[in-house]
C-alpha cells in the first residue's frame, strides 16, 4: 500500500467515525450525516439528494443546509449553493459542526460573484477578527471599499495586507492604482516601482507606470513601459492607444499613426473606450497630416457607436465637404 493511499484510507475511516459519533450524540441527524458522507466520498449527486432530504426533514438544521450547499458547490451550482449558505448564516453557526473560517470565506466569495458586495464586506471584516494575521482578508475588504469609492478605507486595509505580506505584488499593484486614480503620481510610481523589482515583467504594473509617466508629461519615459505592456494580449489595445497619445504629444505623428492603426486592427469591441479613443486619436493624426477623408472615416466609425463622444460631431460638421466627396 502506498503512503498516499494509506493517508486517504485513514481520512475516510476518520470521517466515518466522526459521523458516527455526531449521530450517536445527536449533534447531526442521520440524513445530514448521509449528505456529509456522500460528499466525503465524492458522490456529489447522492450528497445533493441526501442534503435536500435532510433540509426537508428539518428546515432549521444549519448543518443540513451547510452540507447541501457544499454539495451544490461541488456540482458547480453556485447560485443555489449561495441560497443554502444564506440559510446557514440566518440560522447561525455558533455551536454547530460548521468550520467558521471556511464557511465565511466561501459565502463571501459567492456574495461578491453575485454582486452582494455589502454582505461580502461584512464577512471579510468578521474574518479579519478571526484571523487578524491573514493578509488576504484585508486585501479583499480593501478592494470592496475601493469599489465603493472609500479610498481612505481601501488604502488602510491594503496597506495592512502589504505589511503582513510584502512579497505579494497584487496588493501593491492595487494600492498603486488607487494612488494613481487619486492623482498622487509620485506615490503611485514609487509603489509600482517596488512591484517591478519583485516582478519585472508584471504587465499591469508596467502599463500603469507608463500611464503615470505620460500624465507627468514625461513622454519619453513612458514609452518603454507602454511598449512592454503592448506585448501582452490583455493590455495590447490599451497600451497601443497610450503609445499613440505619447507620440502625438511628442509631435511624432507618423509613429503615432503606426501605433494607433495597430490598435484599430485588433479592436474587439468597437463601442468600448479603448476602441473609441484609438479611432479618435487616429482621426486627429490624419487631420494634422491633412488627410481629411481618412480622418472622416475614423470619426464616422465613432459617431455610429457613440454620437456624443467628445467633439466628434463638431469635427464631422467641420469636415462636411469631405464627407460629401466620399
């Protein structure tokens, strides 16, 4: 018998004895135990069936709802699982055979997935009290605060996460972006510089460092960061648009056109912000080169998707004669 198999058998036997003990002492019902047993043996559909029977038999049994939720989760029925976890929360877990940390982590994740961020935040704040040294809980709470435009609380929680786990670049990236959005460019740049010392090829950090340099009008300083970010598929269009904008500011119009045309060719969502800005800046470049029909083509593509985008309507009026000649 191999060691891993021996360990598995010990766990299965242990689960069996635990369930027997819980039934004998009246801690959980036989139907609830059946659901737990099926789940431990990876018999998910049987666990769901047994869990539903246990809940029907005793709707106020928190353990029954818990094991049914776990089984539903294992079967990827997350929305149904969340309903059962909510029942567990409503009934209460104190004194019950339910691991609190695991339960609260799971329900918090599901709350977030189904846009119940207020409830998710409550769970993460409780988890912080349970495990005050767990950096991830501070980070996740901080991100919810950030989404609610409470950057003060977001920064304090994410800073705490960083202090607990300074080698996790994701925490520092999000702090850097918060600082960037607050226009604290020097602070943001310092944070993202620290990220790139940990992970030199971190695309998100490269992209935002490029944005910071561009916003500080250090266009030449922005270029290498944005060029690196443009090699990544996720950030390609965004980075190419920013590169085009930098070259426009440097009055290198031909280079700007090259980058913006690259962006336009790979636009996936014509009405998205990146696509609209790529075409807008490209149209401006064509205007500067007095290639007005080409400019009109870009502005008309924008106008078809979003009529009130910047001054596109006015530009089309000014270039009316080139629209007629098409």
